[in-house]
C-alpha cells in the first residue's frame, strides 16, 4: 500500500484547539428573591452572545409549548425593566422544542449580550413554576492535530500506536525510540477480550466512509444537529444517519457575516474529529494488514452527530445522550442499537450541576446502565469550570503523554477535587509533556483514520488517510474502548454487565501509578489507564465483599448524618427488619457530591450481586420494599460516584403491629 499523506497542521492547530475551549468562570446570577440556585450562568462570558435558553419547569406544573412561550414572553417583558438595552430593543421570544429530559428550548429573535442574557434568565427564574434555566451554549471538539500477545498486522501499528502498548518504560520500536511510560496496555487487554457484543456510541462530528473504518452503523446513527447553520444543511431539522458532513469554519458564513463564529481568516478546515475518536474506541478495522488498529475492535460503533460548523448546542447533545442510551426523543425514531458506553470528546465553558440539561440526560443514560466517558478539556485549567466534564455521574478523563506526565494542555483536579477520575494517553506533543520544544512525532500524538478533505468529505478510497491528534479528546476513547473490552469480557464469561459505578471502581482500582510524579496542585485521579488490568479485574467481579460485621448498623427511622467518602469508595450499612414489616424505605439524601445506592437482603451487595439499586445524579437515592415476609437483615452499599460529604443514610419501616 502506498504510504499515506498524513495531515499537517501543528503550531497553528495547537493555538486553535486551546482557543476553542476557553477557560470557564463559574458565576451565579443572583436576585433579591433568592432564586440564584435555579440559574446556571457559569457559561456566560462577556464577549459572547446568546439567543437559546433551556428552561425546566417544576414537575408538578404541566407545561405546554404555548404555556412555555407565554411564560418566557412575560419574562422578557419583566427583563426590559432590568436591562436598558432590552427596553429599547426587546426581542421576540419563540418556542423550539421539548428536550428528551422534559426541559423546553426557548429562542430570542436576536442574540443577547451577557448582561441581557443574565437579566432574561433572572426574570425567567423569578417565576415560581420554573425549576431551572440555563443558556444553550456551544460545545466543541477537543483536539490538537499533529503533522503528517495478540499483535495486529496493521502496517502502521508498530510505528504509530505505541499508546496501545504497556507503559513499562520499554523504548518505542520506531520514531524517536523514547521510553514508553504512558501506554494504556491495550495489547494486554486483547488477550482477554475484543469488544464482541458491545455497542459504543460516539457523540461527536459523525463518521466518514474509509477503507479502514467499520462504519456499518453509519446509517443507524443519527444527526441531532437541529440548526441548519451548524449542520451545514439547507434547512433546520434533524436527519437519520451519523455521517460527518464536515465542520469547516473557513469562508462565509462562518468567518464573516452576522453569525460568524470565528474571526475572518482564522477559520479551520474540517477536523474529522468524530472519525478519529470513533476509530480509536473501536471502529478502526483491526488485523486487516491495513493502516492502524482500534481498541475494542469487534464492538459496534454507533456514530451520533451533535457537533458541526462552529460546535454543537447543549440541547442537541442532551437529546443525543438520551437517544444513544436507548431512551426516547420526540420526533426521532428510537435507537435500535442502545449503547453500553458513550464517548463524549467535547466540551466548553461552565460548571455542570445536577440540574443542567446535560446532567439530566446523563442521569437517564446511567439509569439504563450506560457508562458515560467524557474528556476533561484542553484549557490547562481546573476541570470544575468545564462542561460536561464536571457533570455528576460521568467518568472524566485527563490526558497524559508517553512519559506519563500530565499533558500541558489537559485540565486537572485542583487540590481537594476528584472530578477527573483517571488519565489515559492523549498525546504529550513535546518531550516530557513540556509546553514547548521540539515536537515529538509520532509518539507525542494519537494516530487514527481520518479524511483528507478540508471541507466536505472526499469519497473513499481517494479521501482515505490517517492523522495524529493530541488532546483529552484522544485520551477519552482509550477509556471508552477499555470499558467496552471490560463489558465484552463479562459477556463472554456469562457474567452480568457492570453498572456505571462498578465500571468506574474497576478502572480506578487498576489504574497505574504514573512514572512521573504528578504536581500536587494538578492531579488526575487514580492514575493512568491500564486496559489489560481493568479487563482482568472486571472478569473477577471488580472486588471482594467485606465481612458483613464491618457494616454500620442503622436504627429504624434514624438518619445517620454527616457521611462522607472519596470517589470510587464503598461504605456498607445494615438494618435488621422484623417479619411482616411494611414499607421499608432505604435512602440517601443531602450533602454534596454524588453517590449511588445498592441494597441486598441477607448479604452485603457486591459489584455484581444486589437486589435493587438507585442511580441518579446527586445524592437523592431511594429503594423501597413493599413487605418483608421473614425477619431479614438488609445491607446497603453506598458508592461514591464523586467524592461526597454531609450525606445522610436512613432506613425506615413500619412494624407489623402498627
């Protein structure tokens, strides 16, 4: 095969990628009526404009499209009294649609500046029937382009995919022959699993046709971009098929005109980011003597397009999450290939709370057993100001390089945080993960299949090529692919699939200590992904059950307050319930962070054996047993999805005599 022409970009692409994910400044919009907690304005920045807003009403208040429009129009009228520029030029308010989470998408006839948007949201939140309001902001692909046991025979594997090898310090066989401390040990996992039986959904720019990409679910995927300007289609609306139509921002209307999203002359050609990410997680055809390899190479990859020209809106991304996991979205045919794991290598400004539309969608996906893996972001900053990386319930992934240090661009945990759960190879760009120097090529980048066109995709095979990228976008599919391998191994062993919390616990338990000592002010969770160890642990069941006498005893109706734990921690409780007791309710509530609850009668719940569970964003978890026939000890397992504190644990039942 002719040596492919690798895409080139470097210094300029580094600057572009870092500019796309601007540092978030989490701020609340407060009002005299005490409704600040119902507004998330953390993504609102002084130099941006907004004409889309997501509004969620209280569940007890049935809200039609007409009622939501009237309510938002009334809010705009009130806002004119708060903001002079709105008074002199008040925009009309329109209704777009209902999201899969039940929230409503409202638009304005002109874009509002930051002060106007804040006044409008404050006015919306002053309505007591409103539960939450947020701007519908753009998210972006996160990546930096590079210049041009079982071991697959793909002809570029040995030189370009050293990130799949064990991170044991062995020198790379080709290229710069540097010590490889950052490898994900995918080759070790391949001895145990190949992804068979698992579906991976990649929510990104879509996928292209390529001789080395399995795009067999391309037509089964979906394009969730509802705005024609962003999708590149001639009209608004969603369409079937997860195909990448290109996301270039060169030329009108993207770098000139009223809706331009980049400065003139600063646009970029199509990234083919979704194909790169999908290829890494599993879509790149493996052991075919061509090109490179994918991680969970016998899994099926479902492309879901939510990013296009200029990025993608939260409202579209939230619906894509629900649909990809098997949930229903109005106006869209149900997904016939529900995913066991979702990859989101995207993000942008703002802190994500449990009430955000994206977090609500993630909670729906988790309730269906779908693990959601998310990029930490490329701001080189505290991850708490990046969304969806800071959403509850996701596995947030930082990037390390071949030397095992934190990549210079990667977001991280500040002291006391545990938002980033672990790291994986995403590319360090320069030796020793420095922020400058001579670019380390190919070992400084992750390499996969892409297209060679700068606008619409060139047809295969003429458009087929391979490209290197670096970013937390590239770290994330390493973890996603490992999750697919873990679940595939369990299917092969006739074991039930791991829950999202159990997946996280296994990944963190088996993560490798980095060779380079992390900066204590910029940490990245449990360590570096070791796919081989994770798959082996997953088949073992993800841990052992502690002795039941270690469980904390609960008394009927008495809340045990002030409970706390780290991300990935397990704490056990128990309560003795007499025969014929009724209405046993076991719950957690309050505090900060995120927990999940598992319950089993007669024995402590394990990672794979439990009678009931409650898995939602936040700490409000509850399991109910209508009647307990025989005297039984019920055991509780509280798992820290995120680090948590101030949580109460309580079990209440009604004795037979009452």
